[in-house]
C-alpha cells in the first residue's frame, strides 16, 4: 500500500503542475520576429563612402593612356607588330578576300576565297542548287595579268576555267567554261 500511496501522490503532483506548463506554451505558431522583446530592426553600422579628395586625378587628365611610358622592349614589340601588318598588307594584293561569280541573271554560280599578292592561291565553293558531290575544293591554278585573270578548278567530274577581264577595282567580267563545252557569261564581284 505504501507503494500505491507514493505513486498516487506523484501522479497528483504531476497533474497539478500540468496546467501551469500549459499556460506557458503558445496557443498557435508564433512568427519568428514576435519572439524578440524589441521590434526595432538591428542596428547597422553607418558606412560612409570616403569623399573624393580635392584635385583628384581623373581619366581625362591621363589622356586615356593609363600605362605611362613604354619600356624599350615594349616599343620594339609594337614596332615589329606594325611592320608585320604593313608587310602583310603589301603582300595581299587586290584579289585578296571573298568573291562571288554570278551569271547574267545574277544567280550565284561559285564563291571564291583568294589569298596572296604576286602568287595568288585560293579555294572555291559551288553555289548552284545541285546534289552533286565535290561542290568545293582548292583552286588548281591562278594566272593573273595586268587586267586579266584566269582561274582553273575541278569538281563533280568536270574541270572549269574562268577567264576574266578587269572592269573596276572590285569587279571582273568574263566567261566560265567547263570540260563539257559549256560557256557561261559571268561577273565576279568582291563580297
């Protein structure tokens, strides 16, 4: 009996303490900000941007040159780059670049990419809407005169010869011949 009296007194003690604990728990979920006692936001340090000193140096005062004087090796490098560019421009010639050969209706027949000055070389690509193989390749031979130009290339089982006369700086007129005997009047224009 003693044990049961002790259990009863412990149980009654817990039951009496239960309403006190229930009063300290919230009835519903509480948002985080309401848990703090003060509702003011936390203090942020006052960060100020330092003032620009009087007489500060601006970009315009540098004359847009930020690096200052070049060293001897930097000047020599710049000179070599400029000399190389000038040499390349001198070697390029008037045929340098992309060209399109069209017939009298303006239909593109072949595109050419030429390179070089005294010795011109290049590649070609057919612009005709055919499903034939070998629609591009390297140009086999280019012979240029003062006002004349001959370009030979092969593809699709045929050989082609383009004979042109200079009209203006970036325009040539002539005939495109193929190995089957076909001849087409053409114009070659720089792209």
